[in-house]
């Protein structure tokens, strides 16, 4: 009976524990599912974070590349800006200019001629407020070289230094301070197709030398020039002997056995007026090539005045050359003068007349003086572009009709 009770009790216990085990099992199954779901969710978050991190790293790399490219661009721009600044600074302190003349000459004793007479380029650079550089390069008659009519010439190349208030020094190759046209000869600044015969044959313009010069203002409107330069080297025989124009060395391996000394005084205190006088002396204008020293003295003086539309120019120049060779040729004395009134009918149209006399053999008893009348007009298309026409009548010379165009900038 006891055993039967035990079995019954056991059976009852089993009946009670079975639902509990099932419940516990179900609870375990639910917990595992949640854990798996949680793990999967975490894995998905991890994958998402990895993907986001990868994108972030990619963006970081791209950003770094952009920063590097930007830095290179900034450096390049800075370098370019520095270069542009240097160029702009150079351009601000440098000026370009020039002038040109083209001529037609109908001469009664020779063939008619068309000529690109000269083309000049000018460069100026300012190193500081006190130190400047000037230069001019000229091409004459269009083509230069062996067998050609033209020449390429360095007309000016010098340094100008303002060493004191209203006083400066010039070093290099420069125009001699003499006459009206030698220093100012752009075509729009004078009347006539060709430059006047007196300043061409007696002075002789255009004339430049290598040396040093002091200039400045002694008083308001009263200035001076003092120069020591290379001088002339005149031939001593032949048709060109002792002609000042043929003695110009133009700074080309110029013989410097005897230097030239030049002084000028100029007065311009009155508006529109210029009065000037120049003296030049050279111990021997043959540079030792003659049989004796041919010391030479040049005297030049001129007057220029403009009031309103009327202008008047007048100039006188003479050479006194020592030595038996010059005297034997009658070229120990050479002189010339001209007077030129002009009048502007309009701001663009002006007329002029010029009377000239010059003689490169004034020391001879033979009448070798040349007289010339020039009549003509200038028409300025704009301020620095001019058309010209004139007629020249020479006694003991050659008559001509001339046309020209010139400009400067």
C-alpha cells in the first residue's frame, strides 16, 4: 500500500513538473531568439558604422587632397602675383616711345625718290626718383647691311642722375646741347619735310657723342650745360675734308685722342621765349691725322619765340678751324644762319617760310655760299601725326618739291 502511494505521488509530481519544464524551455527559446535578434541588430549597426567610417575616411582623403591642391594653388597664385607685381612695377617705371618719317623728294637735278627716312624707338626707365635711363635706337633708310642704303644707329644711351635739387649729371651717349633741332627733332615739332640745311650742314644735327655732362638751373628760367665728350674726327683730304657733318664718329669705336668741351647757357624765363648760346672747343678735330693740329671752335646762338598762333625761329652758327690744311681748302671758316616765321591758321594747319644761307667754304675767296628759300605747310591729323609739303629754291644748289608724313608717340 505504501509503495502504491509512492508511485502515485511520483506520478503526481511528474504531472506537475512537466508543464514547468515546458515553460522553462519556452522561456529559453524566447531568450535565444531575442539574443540572436539583438546580435544581428548590433551586427547591422557595426556594418553601418564601418560603411560610414569608410565614407568618412574617403571624405577625409578627398578633403586632404583638396586642401593640398588649394595650398598649391594659393602658392602658385602668390608666386604669380609676385611676378605680376614685379612686371607692373617695371611697367610703371618704364616708358616706350618713338618717331618716324617717310619722305617723297622731287629734285630738279636728280631722280625722284621715296624714302623711309628714319624709324626710331625710345625706352626710358626710372630706377629711383633720382636715377633714370634713356635710350634711342634708329633705323635710317629702311634697310641696313652690306650694300644697303640704311644704317642702324644707337643714338642715345645714358644715365641721368639728379645729384642735387635742380641739378643733374648725365653719363653715356647723348645729344650735344647745341642748336634748336639737335635735341628736339621729332617730325611733329618742326616745319618742313627735311631738317633745315644750316643745322644739318654747319652744326651738324643730329649729333651725339659719348661722355659726361652737368646741367641745371642757375636761376628761374636760366639754365646751363657743361659737357666733356668724344669729338669729331674730320677727314683731311678729299671732298669731305674738314666738313663737320662728315667728322661725326657716332660713338662707334670713336677715336678719343682729343676730347671736345661744350658749354651752353639758355634763357627761357619769358613764356614762349628761348634764347641760347653754345660754345664747343676741340684741340684737334682730325684726332692727330693731319699734318698739324686743327683746333676748332664752334659758336652757335639762336632765338625761338611763340605767341599765340605766330612763331619765329632764328639761328646763327660758325666754325673757326686752325691749320694750313683747312685754310688751303677754304674750310678754316664755315658759317650759316636762317630765319623762319610760321603761322597757324587753325590748330591743325600751319604755314611757314624760311630763308637760309650757309657756306662750308667761307674761308675761300670764291663765292660758294648757298642761299635757300623754303615755303610750305604742315597739317596735323592729330597732335602727334603730321602731313607736310614744301618747296625749296636754292641758289647755287638744287631745287626740290617735297612731301612727308611723320609721327611720334
